[in-house]
């Protein structure tokens, strides 16, 4: 389900051992080849049934919590999000918040609607940035949110 996030240091190199992440708060697809619950109802509908959707959401929350833990381990203590989105493509920026699973979930699933979240890679995580593509009914092709590591005055001391 999830990847490790071990930080490697060698020759001043750091690597974030986490790859692409795809998350959803709804519409988990099921097929003959991909039916994790071996549920006939899921297979019939082609998506996870109501009973199993709670388990899928729990798995999604676990992945978000693991990512927040990984970010904490590499020094992220506070974060903020910004981008342009919604049906009017309005600019937005969040307040600075503590890095934890609940706040990260609120960033990733920022709209009260069915959403797909895609983090293609973590190439810039050590530079303090994660680029996230959010897809929903107002922006089915996606919008980009940037989550930034924020160093506060109390952390600098």
C-alpha cells in the first residue's frame, strides 16, 4: 500500500524513498483483476461497494498519516498550501499549519466533493515543495496545488 520514506545521506545526498501517490475520497475502481475484497457486489458495480468504501477511506487516511510522518522525519514541521482552483480558478493560499495527518488531509481533500489526488513524485520535497494535482467535478482535468515547508521563527532559534 505505501512506500517507505527513509532518508539516505551519503556524499551530501538525500533521497526521499517515496514514489507517486494516487488518493481518492470516492470511486475506487474494481475489476476481475483488481477486487481486493473479493466482493461480488463490488465487481458487479465496477467500483467499491458502500461497505468496502469505508475500508478504502481508512486506507487513504493511513497513507496520508504515513506521508505526514515521513515529512516530519525529514524536518517538515509547518506547511502551507497555495494554488488556483475551483470553477472560477480563484487563487488561494492557506494559513501556516502544523504538519500532521489531519492538516495534510484537509489540504489534499480541500473541497467538499468527490476528489482524486495525484502526487506524481517527491523530487522537490527536500527543497520544501510538493506539487499536487487535484481533480474534481469543477476541474476534471485537474488543478495544481503546491504544499510548501514553512520554517517558523521559533524553529530558526
